[in-house]
C-alpha cells in the first residue's frame, strides 16, 4: 500500500478487543418479527457469553437481538433428490443443508468491535452498511464531535426496520443522520464530498474471501477521506490473520490449488507460491500471504465469492461444505 493510504488507514489496527463499556450502552433495536421467507427478528435472553475468549457474566440477563434471513445459496446451487429431480429452495431439506443464519446481531463481540471503531469517529462521518444501527448509536453515546453521519445501505427493508426502531425514537440522532439507499461502492465513486471518518462494514462475516473486495472499497474510500481523516474496517485485522494462517496451513498440506476456484487474494498467493523454486520458509510464506491480503483489490462483482475456496465456517460442517462447493467440476 502507498504511504498516503497507510496515513488514513492502519491495516494492523484491531477491533477484536473486549471492552465492558460496550456492553452497558443502551441501544434502540427492532422488536421481534416472526419467521418468514424474507427477514425476521429473533430475541434471546442470555446471562453470559464468550467475547474474544473472555467469558463475561452479566449482572442481570440481557436480551440479544438478531436479524435472520434464509440462506441465499439457492441462488448459486441446486439440490436434487435420489431421482435426480431439483428440490425447490423452500423445501425443508434445503433449509437443513443451507440453514438460515443470523445476518446481523448484537452479540458481545459485535458490540465490542463497533465500539472500538466508534471511539475514533469525528466530524463528517460516512458509514458503509447500516446493520442494526449499532455503530452510529455508539458514536452518539460517546459524545464524539459529530457534524453529520451519512449511512449508505442497499437493503430498503433494513432501512425501514432500523429507522423505525432507532431514529423514530431519538430525534436528536435523527437530525444529524442521513440514510441513503444504495451501495457504498456506487456512493464512493459518484459522490465528491470529503469525510473525516469512514467506517466500512458491508460484509456479513470475517471470511477472508471478502478481502479483495474490502481492499477495493478502501481504495475508493481513500479518494473520499479528508487529509487528516480516518478509515476503519470491521474485522479487517482478524481477516488478515485468518488468511495468513490458512495460507500457511494449506501450503504445508500441499493443497491442490488448481482443483479449486480461488478468490483473487488466494489466487495471487497461489501464483506466488508456484513461482518459487525449492522449499519456502514459513517466514516467506507469512510475508507473501500478508502482502497479497493487503494489496490485492477486486470488486465483489468481478468474482463469485460463493464459489471460491475457503476453510472458514461457523462450524466444522460449514467449513467442509464450503470447501467441497468450491471444487472445480470437469
């Protein structure tokens, strides 16, 4: 990365830090919505949870909120029965293979990550991704020097849901907040305003397959940040660490790179590895993997993340399934 890019974005800054203060701030969150075929809201009462390896016990139970949606894997894969007939995406077996997942949630780790970034907010703030509205609410709760907050969100259902739950109840926040329906990519490309803070969080998990796209967003964001402004990305350092560790393990296991579809960052690492003569050291592997992870940039529109290899998964079952789905078929 160029030095000027580093001046506005620190790729080794971490948000995976336990901070009890993040767990004690009141948030306006949506009420329960029954399960449906689009999006619903679930609530769960918890008394303790692991947060970055720290078991935190709440003084009194708290209510955890999750936005849940059906899997979109039906857009990428077909499931057939024993007769070879295609099973519809609303069949129970499809939901078993690709279960609904929490798209957004106020779990302790999420709260701490948003809180870590919110502490740096100042001036004119641009947010990519509305989510549950946690980050901007933290910014206001911390009394950051806010001039305005502009949030770009592509999903109109999310905008309506969070606006009703949050801005409909807090008029002070509403006066300084603008929510725009659209993609952050398009907004960064077409808008000529400068911002003092840019916070990006438009990806649903910390899978390193997003890295190329995040780097692409960072490149766009750099043109929209003020001279002394600050850019933060949700989970970036974690994703870099995961990618480097995966690259090291796959190399050690002599992974058959050509048998799988690879995302741009992993493809770049594979190309580097194939160009090496003889055995490569662990340090060389880690350095090359990290360089690929922070420099390769491609819009998500240029590669199909769902068909690219990953060892990432919320469970061992997920990891195995994702691996097999990325295997090339002759």
